[in-house]
């Protein structure tokens, strides 16, 4: 069963603007070609840099998901979680990374974020929460 605290840390289904301390976390490709989906929103609205497929940029954070298996994505999620731990002043709004164009299921990607569950500055999609509880 999910606690009220978890429900308070659910990423909205659609994000069109961010508060000053919010960061849009999106799935990318290693080449940083932000052509569609959440990566295009990050590029058009939240400062993602064309050609940069990994890490913090503007008001966004890119996690590559288009280069292989879930195991290939894991180190980038781990790096993101470490970054979020060292930057508690930000609220990170994680989108359903890897579950669109990359073709993974929520049940495959959500477990990568298990360590993020107790972190108050990481918000996850409801579908990830449902997979983790």
C-alpha cells in the first residue's frame, strides 16, 4: 500500500512549466539528438542541450535509454540518483524514461529507481510507484 507521502511525490503526467527549483528528468539518447517525446520537450522548454545526451543541463537532466538493455541504462540512473542526493535543493521530476520511444515497460525501468523511493527530492511517475510497491 502506498503512503500519502509517496502520493505527494508523483510526477505529473504532463509538464509544461517548472518552478525555480524543479528539474525535468527525461530519457535521451547518447548523442543528445532531442528530436521527439520528452527529450524534445526538454530541448524546447527546459534547457536541454542539443548534442548532450547525459546529465544536468538547463532545468533538465538527461538519462540515456536508447543504447541497449536495462543493464546498460542502470549506471546512468545510479549517477542521476547520486546527483540528486548531492543536490537536495532541487526537486527532480522523473518522466517515464525508457517507456516511450525506447520501448521498455514500466516494470523493467521502475526497479532502477528503487533507491530513489525514500528521497524526498525525487518524484517518480505513478506507474513506477505502482511497480515498486
